[in-house]
C-alpha cells in the first residue's frame, strides 16, 4: 500500500496545536492572575486607592472578557502565522509574561512601583501587538484594542496607587 504525504494534514495539525497553545497560554495567564492575587490581604486593604478604582467584581468581569478576546485574537493570528512572522509571536508571548507578572509584583512582592513599571511595559508591548496584528488580520487587532485600553488604564491606576502610598 502506498501512503502519500499530504502537506495539508501537517498544516492542519499545526493549526490546531497552535490554537490550543494560544488558548492554553492565555488560560495559564488568567489562572496565575487569579491564583497569585492576594487582594484580600491586610496589606492590600490598607493601601490608599483612588475613589475611581473599579470594584473587584468589575475588574474580574472585565478581565474575563479580555482573556476571551485575547485568546480569540491570538488564535486568529496563529492561523495567519505565515503572513505574521516571528515578531507577532514574540509580542504575544511577551504580553502574556508581563500580564502574569503584574499580579505577582503587586500583591505578592508588595511592589506597586515595579507593578506600575511592568504595566508601562505591558501597554507598550500591546501597542506593538495591535500595530503588528493590524497588518496581518484587522479583526484580531480590533479584538486586542480593549485589552490595550484596559492596560493603559491599569498603568495609570497602578501608578496612582504607587504615588498614594510612597
């Protein structure tokens, strides 16, 4: 029996595995953020926070929606990876690492200054991610815009908390 190599089978497998990796990475970031966050600690309760800070429930709801849009956009971009190039994957992984680091820096290390700096870097990476995604798949870029806006807001909030408590 002659078995012919079908390059489409390998490509489809890479598509599925890549999408699973994107969803897995995004889920891992969400889990780290949820598990590492210590927002019920005495230290956090005693921090001075601006009156305009959203409630924990609001923040959780926003992040839940954002993680779905991040995973969806990342999956769409993975499916266009030949057009995207390695820069896009690097930006996506970098934003994931910076995102996960914020909670650890803020609530576990108790370093609002480093968390604010991390947030500045996250927002800058997200600007690059949206710009790079725009050239590859505009819908994916548009799905990432709320994340960019939220991280810009989170940067200002983190910086404000740092300034109120130094």
